[in-house]
C-alpha cells in the first residue's frame, strides 16, 4: 500500500500479528537451514509449519485506516504513492531461483508433481505438471519479504508486511502453500519407508 494511508498502529503489535511473524520466520529458517537438514527432516518441518502460517494469516487484521469513499478526489491524488519494499525485484528473482535450485537438489525427482489448477471447476479437471521447488521458493520469498519489513521499526514498513501477507494469502503464497501441502504429505506418508529410512517411487 502507498505511504500516507493512515495506519491502525495498535494492530501492528497485536498478539495474532506477532505470532504470525514468528511462525513466518520459522518457515524461512527451515529454508535457510535446508542444506543442514535431511530430506525427510526438511519435509516434516514444512508439513508442520506451513499449515500453521496459513492458518495464522487468516487472523491478521487490515492494518490500514481507509478513508471514506466520498473523500475529496484531489485529496486522494495528493497522497504520496510510495510503497515500502523489502528488496528489489531483481534480488527477489535471484533469491527465488537460488531457493528453487536448492529445493530441487534436496527433493530430487519428488520435486516434479501434478495438481489440478482448479479442483472445483466442472470443466478443467486435467492434471497438470508442477514444480514443487518453484511453489516452495515462491512461498519462501513472499514470507521473507514480510519478515524483513516486519523486522523494521513499527510504522509503515510493518503495516506493509501485514498487508502483503493478507493480500497474497488468496492468490500468492497462500495458494502455493495449499498446493504444496498435498505432495509434501504424499512424499512423507506414501513414499517414505520409515523403517528403512528410504524414499520409494
């Protein structure tokens, strides 16, 4: 959201907000420690944390105090249109590519999965190939951006973090979490032999 929109400052340190920020950071930590985790440890930690961060994001309040629709149009146009950012677009792309490559290296052929784009549609029911590494990398980058913004001093940056987490729940990182959970569940519970400690096809 642009700078200049009034903020509900009391919401920035709300317990639900703090809990989401803490869990989002834990998810990011899993990705950042990925090279030190075994494949099964990596997947099990994601299976535990991703549903939690998804759940908590639904409880986040809107941090902005939106003006009435009948405000003077000239006053609206005078507001400074400047969005707080956590990183440049180039840095976000580079980070996503790096995390993607490391996830694919960790998961091997299990990073190639299938899903139905719209499971509710009566027309589009064909399974399409998907890259689990890409889904997870996008989740990481979206959550990481929020963590960076939230970690700054309370104010517009922190409000932007909340807005981004809320807004991207529907079609951004939240959808990716929902799509990634089923293959993660399948790899752990259908393709991992706990006794032999090996993954099967």
